[in-house]
C-alpha cells in the first residue's frame, strides 16, 4: 500500500487540518500518517485558540515517520511559525521524499492574513524550492506575485512567474473571485486549465486541505501531476455534492462519500 504524510495542524472539529487530510488519504486509497504542527480549538464557526508544538518535537515526529514508514508523498498545510518551517525544510532536505505538496495557507477566504510576514519569507526561502507543487488560492498568489490577480490572463501570469521563481509546479485555485471552480496548473512552462462545476454548497470547511491531500495521495500512487490534480478535483466535487450539513457555521464536506 502506498503511503502519504500530512504535516499540518489539528482541527478538533474534524473538517480541516490533519483530520481532513487523513480522511482524504484513506478515501483515496493510501495509508495516511501525520506530524502535528499545532493544536487548535476550533469548530465550523471559527478558531478559538492555537497552540504550536516545539520545533524539536516536530522534528522528532518527522524522524519517527521517515525512519520507519517512509512516505511516498508529503503534504504540508498551515505552519505559522518560522522555526517550525525551518525544521520541516531541514527534514525534507535530509530525507528527500519524492513528492511534496505545499498548501501555502497565508490568507483566509475572508482576506485576513493568517501568517506573519517573517514566516512568509521563510516559507518562500526554505520550503517552496523543495515543493513538487504549490496550491495557492487567489489571495495567496497575490502575496507571492506582488500584484492583484483579477482575470484569467492574470492567473496565467501569476502561476507562471511563481512557478519559475521557485522551480516547482503551481496549482492556482480560481474559486475565490475569478472563475468559480476553474483551477490552473503551471508545470515546466506548460499551462493546463481544469474546469470545475459550481456546486451550491455553503459547507466548504477544509476544501484547501482536502484538495492538497488528494493531490498528494494521487502522486503517492504514481500519477503524473496533471492526472493527480484531475482526480483530486473529481474527489472534492463528489465530497461537496454529497451535501453534508453539520455545525452552525461553514461545515465540513463528506470525505467518505464513496463509502456506503
């Protein structure tokens, strides 16, 4: 069985973070493992508190995983502390996993910044050059590119420049403001659009975590990057279309919609 590792924070309400990642990995046919960067107290209405682990403890988790069950792919989610980012980058350089999917969680759907500027700089310098693919949303791409993205042409320019700068693939998610669920993949000078159908479901908690974990799962199984993205988008569309409705806020998707 192929294996995948998520390096991310915990969501006690189960819809995002490592809980969403592990559900997604199981649903996509790989064995999931997790290294926890932070504990959060949160639910569908918001985040009440965050408690980061120490860099040393995160490093110990990663050593235990890589020296025993080596992951075929790694997904990295929200890491808000620069020292934790440096620890992750150091372990990736040490163990050199084949596939690394980085979801650069920096800006919330509301537009709120989720990470300090100095941590963004460390992300860019230490982690992005190690990635197989980055999966920014439009606001995050604007931070990385330094310009507003307001059109399809702007998405293509932003994805290309970000990808060339860090030497990796870029899946730019267009759902925030430009073209609903259509996403753009830049890889080795080529641009590929992935059309997504609009699903009228307000319960979208954890969609970014889920998409990046599904991509990592497909890469672990041997898919090429474009195929990994296509299958991941199919999976997330199915999870949204199941119309699970839990909680008082923006609720989670049904990650196990294929399990009957």
